[in-house]
């Protein structure tokens, strides 16, 4: 069985800018998608959630969070991609 991590699809990817950040950052998608974007704290607790509804740039304003590493996860269909964002 092949894990999702080995099935890289460059058409379904995203970038976090700026990273590291003070809490305000953008999730930049490589193409328009209808997907859900979740931000989790280091313990796995859901901090923020947005639907991108065909947008390619989604802004998060999480300046109230303490410094640390957080996880940004995008779900579309049966595919999930997770990346780290550092908040200082």
C-alpha cells in the first residue's frame, strides 16, 4: 500500500507566506480548489478553520496565539496535505 505522502501532486499544493510569521499569514494555493483549511496547535487542537471556495489566497490572523509551531492542513476530497507554520 502506498501512503499519501508518496503521492505528491504538484497541482494540489500550497505555500504559507510569510513563514515564520507574527500570526498573520496567507495560505497560497497552486490552483483554485474547493477545500477546507484547518490550523492546529501542537497538541492537535483545532485553532481556526476556513473554506477556500475557489480562492487561491486565504488570510489567517492569529496574532493572539503564543509562539510555537502550528500545523496548517488542507483537505480536498480524500487528500490531506499538512505543513508547519512558525509563529513567533
